[in-house]
């Protein structure tokens, strides 16, 4: 099992967000660093991964509507792939 913590205070742009996500186990080198590619990669992972989003209000402040779209992708991916789990707001 792998845990990835995403702190909205530290993620100032999309590039930073996708840079962190690109290091998830099972992500290919060709990861496109966009939400469609994120969904494709998350639904194809065979290892259990927990993604913990902290300070989601700051994430929304920095990324605007993209933050909500990102969280929707997490939810959809977790629904499709039982190996993907996420938490929002937990420390």
C-alpha cells in the first residue's frame, strides 16, 4: 500500500499537482499530466494507493475550478478501481 499526501497549501499550480501524482507507483513515464490521463492511470493501477488531500480550500484557491475537477476525477477513479482510495481534509 502506498500513501500520497497532497497539501493544498503547497500546490500552487497544475504542474506541481501533476508532478506529485506522476510519482505514484504504477504511473507510466508517458503520463500526460492532465485530468484525462490521470483518470486513465488511476483506473489501471493494480497496487493499493491512498491519496490524502489536505487543505482543500487552499487547493481550490490556487487551482480554481481545476481543483474541483481533480477531486471529481479522484472520486470517479476510486469508484472504478477498488485499489484507489482517497480522503479529503484528514491530517
